[in-house]
């Protein structure tokens, strides 16, 4: 069984595709070939510090879970599952405006480092309701 069979054609198209003519999608995929890892041998890694300052707060590492829309189409735990995983690893979780779970439900399981990606809708009341 392939991924399209598991997700259904609509959800698979959303997650696997890109917007419009998919120009940005192709550019992003191509750019990975430009990434080069430079191995460093015989370097002391006994003491490491991955912490960063991000928006005025010290964080233990630079990982932020980007906003992803329509997660319920991929898994029944949807955004709650992703938020729990982010909290378990001390990562900042960003909830999409296009969430399939209410922000209040996500807030109950998310850690303290949670953000919200707000699309400002033409109907401002929709934006206010999300906030």
C-alpha cells in the first residue's frame, strides 16, 4: 500500500504537492543538492551548547516545529500529537491558522513554547475567533 492509498488522493495531493505551478517546491527540492556536510575529525565535542536566543528567550536548541495545516488528514492525533511531541523535546510548536484542531485543545497539551501562525483573513472576525 502506498502513501496515496493511506491518505486518499486529496490529502496526498495536499501534502505531496506545492502551490500553483510548484516552482518553489522544485526549487526547494533542488536546493538540497547544494547542501554539503563538512566532517570534522579529532575535534573535542566533550562540551556542547546547542542553546540559542530566539525572540528574547533562551532555548535549549534551535528546533521550531513549523506550522503544518490539516494534520487530521494525516493522523487522528492531528495537531495535538505534534504539540505533545514538541513539548516532550523542548521544541517550540507553531500552530497553523489552517488547523484541524481548536487552538484551545492544542494549548491543553502543548508545552509553554507555543506560537500561533495567524493568517489575517478578509473577514477579520475569523482572525479574531482564531486568536
